[in-house]
C-alpha cells in the first residue's frame, strides 16, 4: 500500500481521458479545467513511473502500459462504486430498522406490549430483537450491533450509559394451591425447609440471590437446579418445588402459578436502558426508547400476586 501515492481523482481523470480520447471532453465531463486535468494525469504517471497516454495535436492514445492499466483502473472504480452503493443501501435499510438487545425475561414479558405500540406508530420500521444473556446484551450495544439494550447489568461499564428504568423484585413462585400462596409476603428464612428450584450457578440471577442471602443464618437450600428460568418454572408447575425468581421472568397471569413477595430482605435487580456512550440514536430508535421509558413500569407487572387466585 505504501507504493500507492495517487488518489481517486487521478484514476477518474485517467479513465475519463481514455474513454473519450480527448482532454477537453474529459475535463468537461469532470467539470474541471484542462490544466487541472493534465496535472492529475501527470501525477498519476509520475506515481506509476510509466507513460499511460500518448498526446498528439489531434488525439490522445493509450500506450501499452496505459491499455493494461485501464482495465485495472476501471475495475477499481467499479468496485469502489459498488461498495459505496452497498453501504448506502445498508444505511438506508438500517434507518428503517431498530435493533434492541434485551435479556429473555424482558423480551418475553415486557417488550411485546411496547413493540405493539411502536408498530402502531411506525408500521414500516422493522424491529430486530437480540434476546440473550446479560453479557451478550451488553456486548451487542458496545459493538453497535444493537441500537440500545434493556439489561440489569452495565452500570459500571465505561463504554455505556445506563439509565435506570426500575427495579425488578424477586418473588416466590409457587403453585396457586400451595399453603404459602395465601401470604402477603414470605421471609427468605421461611424457605429453609422447602425444596427449592434454582437456576444455574453461572446465572446472574443466582449469583445476585446467593450474595444477598449470604449473611442469613437460615436460608434456602437449592434442591433442584436448571440452566434456564423456563426449566425452573416447569418444575414448579409440576409441584416439585418452589422458586425464587425476578417477577419479570414469570409470565403475567400464569394459569397455575402465583408470585408472593419475598422479604427480609427484599432482593431486587435494577433494570436499565443501555446505550453506547457517545452514540447518537436514529429518530426511530429514539422513538422506541421513549416508549420503553413510558411503558416499562406498566408492562413489567410479572405474574399475578393475588393470593390463591
């Protein structure tokens, strides 16, 4: 690359002269003066160390080197034009698309209502949802793959802005006919004798709960363990145990499960809007952000907390 010491203008000038066999016509095509055109050709030939054009009083002809170089120069210009066109098309398509990264619980139980309101306002804008782990959500925002994210981690990251939307309290998830379902609240210590269902130790949810309860003299013992929240809900629905989960992770109005607030202590995770620091969002992405801010609390109700029904 160090040998290429000419630019796009010189290539365009050479191809224009070669195609028209005339400096005058090439200069008119490029909207420059003939002296300026000659300087561009001279610069190109000096950079290559080759004579590309034979000039006579009547016409301009290509040298052997010029004929060989013309094919490459024309292809280079065509490739560059194609690349610019593709980028322009991609940018145009991206302006008609918003990409949101969010943890699965938000994607399943919060985002659909917000997305529906957005579709009514912007029916022609496509929405892409990256529903994945908290780590992937953060990475998608930092890399620019997602316009913004909905996550419960990121407040300490230097590359992102973390705007708090609300808190997602942990609740006891249990069958609707379980004796504890009639309570207004359940202390964590009261679960010490229950068979508990937990998500994997690698889960951010599990780490948060274990850390919050580390000082309790009596605390839950995890009898069953699943990799994902869906698996935990399945075991609870089957009557095998109880689970302590964020409210957002439980489907609203589940037909067979109830959520009872967990207290002493109240454990919660902060849910926030994550954007890359210094990035300007498109108008459509900003519009979706505003809907998220407006509707997040209403959509984040979690499963029914009514005792027994």
